[in-house]
C-alpha cells in the first residue's frame, strides 16, 4: 500500500475573540451561517445518504456511541477511505486484544490516517448533533459551524414550518455556571433588540441537559468570507455595508447595549443584500455597573478589531468601542488587510494602543479622501476623538457616499510637515553680501503663506472642537 502523507491539523483562527489577556478560553461563538468546506451541505447530504452521519437529518436518533460508529463517521467526513478503515479493522481483529487493547481510533492515529485533533473534533460534532436531536419542536438538518462555546445547526421549526439556526452549548459546559449565564445572557440581549439589521432571537431554553438558543437563519456569507474571496471591496459597497451595521448599532446603543465584538465574522449579508449583525455573546448593558466592575482590568474582544479602551479593561465601555471595531472592519474591507498586525495577540493589541494608523488611502489609493477620513476618525486612539454615536457616523457616511466631504471627520494640516518645510526654507535662504547674515525668514513670501495656512488650520481645529463639545 503506498505511503500516505501525514495529515495536518487545521490552522487555528487568527482572529478568535479573547475573554482576558490571561485566559486562553474564547468568549464568542461562530456566527450563524459560517461554515467550512467540510461542513458544507454537500458533505452533510452525503453523510446522511450513506447512513454514516452522527444523526438522522430528519430528526431520528443515533443507534450507537461515537466509538461504535467511528468507521462510518470518518469515511462520511472524507477524512479516511473505506479501504483504510477496513485495513485498520483487519489489523485489530488479527491481534491479541488482551496484549494489545488498541481501538480503531488508536489505529487510525498510529497509521497516520488521521490526527488525534481531527478525531476529537469529529467527536465534538457527533455529540453536538446527537444532543440537537433532543430539542422538541425542531428537526435538525445539518451543522452550520462551531466555535469555542457552541455549535450551530440549521433546523426546521415544525410549528411554523420555517428554517432557523440553533446554537447549542456543548455538554462539557452544562455544569459551568459561568458559561451557562453568558449563553443565556446572549439570548436575553438579542431578544431585546428588534431591528432588520440584527439577527433575530426566537427562543432560549433547556432540553434535558442541553442548553439551546434559537435564532433567525441567515442564508448568506459573512464579511470575513467575502474578504477572503475578493480581498478588497469597492468603496461604495463597503460604505453600504457599514451604513447598515451602523444602523444596527444605533438601535442597540439606543436600547442600552454595547456589542463589544465587532468584526467581519460577526457581520453577514443575505442573498438580497441585507446586512445582519450577529453574535451578542460579549454584549453588555451600558448601565450594568456590576458586570463592568467584575470585568475591569481584563480585555474582552477580538485582537485585530478591539478598541484601546477594551484592551486596557476600562470600566466604562460605550458606543465608541463598537465604532472603533466597525472602523477596523471597514479598514479591512477597503484595504484588504487588518489595521495592525503582529506575531501574537499581545503584539497586535499593543499596536492598537501605541502605533499610528497607516491611512487607508495610503494602502489603497483608490479610496476617496472622505472615506479615509471617516475610517481614521472611527479608529482614533482616544474614544473622545471618535464619533460620539452611530448617528453622527451615518451622517458622514451619507455625505461621503454622495461625493461630499464628511461633516465630522476631517484630516488636519500636518504640523510636522509644515515645520520641516520651514526648516528647509531657512537653511536654503541666501545670505546677504553686506552683512553676511541670512534675511529674516518671515520676509519670505513662501514662509508667510505657510504660516497663514498653519494659523488657519489651528483656528479650524479649535472651532471644530468647540462645536463638538457644545453639540
């Protein structure tokens, strides 16, 4: 039998959310509709048709445990061929079980047909789908995706004959009060928000030992998937998406909630172009002082898109934090790259705090100056220098999309550049023959013009600050 290349484990996601700097656990579930090629409808249909799926797509239960059905499961997943499973089973049958009590799972790993990590993931999926069969009133069809805290399934709600997404908390968390509370908190938060640009919440509850959250099924890609496919988005398309998300934030903030995990994976687009904000796993009521104090000093969010105040674990996390995350997402959409990169999450977050943002129109010169100014204001290091709310952001986005300059965002004159020009002028000024001294720099027409521009810029900045404070 020819040698088979050693399988490799799937790479870890680089933009997974974190709960705190010292905690390796992840605090947000995968958004509804996100799926990997292995979880596609075709593979699910093949699994159901072969009878090797962990559960019946029509709602029937399984007839055995994971170990019992392992051979069928790995073949249905496309991980191992039937011939390889037969070979491992033959080797197990020919051996002495008392002296060599290995299992099929051991043999698959020993023969490099699969890794332990891959088999563990299959086990988690198997148990999650099996648990999904026990939610009354719903018929599980297939898995949509999975995250650190939950697995999401496509299901049909029998009473209303409609497709829904069901998020199920893994069995290993069923006795963890912290995770259960966060799970139900997400459901309660989503239930208080009713907006066309927010994924709707239908029900949250418990069936036996399984906790579940039923929500609107969004049949469409995430922004993350669109970026992966196209790398960059045209400015007009990106502005339209950001405007719809800003409307969702305007509603959520008006109801007293801050999302705290704005990123491309949590924004979806339906087949009709309607943008949906998903995953309220880290959402918190702005007025929830008890939760704020409990989380103070710890970073909650996703490193590539997290705001500076979230990194510092500040007590007051408000709408500007979401605007920053949306700005980082906007930046990624129009430039094709995240605002700050690093070797690890700590380095990325340090750059959010300290490194200057490279203007997006320097990365992608096709971006208009107005669009770049809006993004830069959304991503200002200080929350007080960003848009105060989503309403102001929407006003500027409307102006930029119509070809006009933004009202709130503006790019001030580079005072450092002006100083450098003045220095060059002084050093290059000719000396007089009579005195041997350079003429006064202030008599140069160029310098006088630059000084006038500098004074005007300072005056405009002062007026803008006064208007923002008073408004």
